[in-house]
C-alpha cells in the first residue's frame, strides 16, 4: 500500500484534537508537513505530533509535489482560496466546516471540484448527530411521526454575553464571513435527515455589543449576529423554527425537535439522547444500537475515499453549498426584517 502523504494547513483546536490523531492512527498515512498562522506555532505543532516538516506559508504545502492531500483547518475566509489551489495542484482536499466565508466562494469550490472528479473533495461534517443519524432516518422512513409539521431547533449559551470579551473569530466577519452562530451546523444536520430545503425563510438577528477589541487591541465593529431567530416553510407546509443565542445566561439549551401528526422526536444534543413520543403515550428514550452509531470517522472516511474511490457522503461539496445557500438566505432575510415587520 502506497504511503499517503498529507499536508496540514491550519492546526488549531479541532485539527489537533481530531484530524492529526485521526490521520496518524491510520496505516499507510503520513502527516508530512504543517503550516500554521506563524512559523513558531507550526513548529510547536510539528514537535507535538512528530511532523517532519513545517512551511512558512500555506502555498508551499499546496505546491509540494511529495504531498498527495491537504487538510485545511483554517477559518472559513481561507477555505475557498486554499481548496481551489490544492485541487488545481492535483491534491485531495479535506476542509474544516463551515465550507466557506460566502455562498459565491462555496459555489466556486464546488465548480473547481467538478473539474477534478478524480480527486476527493470533502468537508468535515456537522458532528451533532453522527451516532443517531441511522436511527432517525429509519424513524422517518417508517413514517413513525406521521406527516411532518414542525422542525424546531434551539441552541443557546452565554459565550458572547460579556461585552468586555475580545472579538472572537466566530464574530469576526473577516474570518467567518456570513457564518452565524451554530446555524450552518444545525441546518446541515436536519437537512441530512430530511433531504430537502425550505422554500421560504424569514429571520431576525441582533448584535448587542457593537464593537469589540481585536487581537491588536483595536476596536472593531461586530457584524456577525450574537442572536438569531429563523422561520421557514417547507413545500409540504411544515414549518421551521430555530433560535440561536450567544447571550443567554443560565442553563444552556441545545435540542432539535421534529413534530409530526402522529409523534414527536427530540434529540437532546447536550445529553446525547434521543426521545420519541407517539400518540398519547409519554415520551420515552430511544435505544440506539451500538452497530448503528457511526461516531467520528472523518479522517478514516477521507482516506478510504482516496484509496478506494468511495464517494464522499459526509460531507460532499454539493451538500456544503446547500447549507451555505441557506445561510446566505438567512443573512439576507435578517437584513430585510424591518421592511416586513408590522408596527404595533
């Protein structure tokens, strides 16, 4: 088996916690080079994980003819540029989510991937429901909920409640682009279950701390919302209702509910539990077989697709464009909220 040599661009928290150990655990895979925001941080990661080479610039990783694939762990603002360059250089790509900083960048990434169907182009999937997807899919296929009526998402925390908090990358439009709170992750999750998108969307959003200090201490306008509420309608009449907040002090809320004419399904994301209510019976916890729990296998899937040609399922670029299209629609709807509001 030919050794698969991988270069890593951007070695932040998730890359160090997931991608590097995951890749290095696979036989015949070598993480051969790493580039990070600085040479010093790249050297520290290389030492920690025994990576033989560091690069001062991500372009050197992409251009390295000895590498077969790249893993992109940067913030979304660089995903499109690096991905397109890597594909043009003949390298397989695994990029961290969210797919890109804008819908147009995501569409350009998809177009580039279609010019190289011989290369694997994969996005790190939303991990919230990996152990439950098979079971939820079976419940929906068997129509245990009847006709779908509501899709309800709630995800709140106090992560941005402190106005003195310096500007985090997720609130920095220069790094995160249009990606807002956990919208894309949760939308990717429910779309994976349902397989279709709303036909209409409305939204309201708010920034409560207008400026925060960046890494250089400069006050910078905050344009990525700290609170977001989304309403949508599916073609069959079912409703989407979602609320995300980074300013809710107290006990966080974190769940997805599917309400149907015959039953309701609730994924308690925080507790890692699935609950089902049918008819008049009280809600009961769904037993999820061990063999159906997929778990985290992103790096394994990526390498398997390269070696065997297995199509990417979690998550391919077309699915990424779908959640970026939804994110873009929500952002535009929130900007136009006042135009449709009724004054009391």
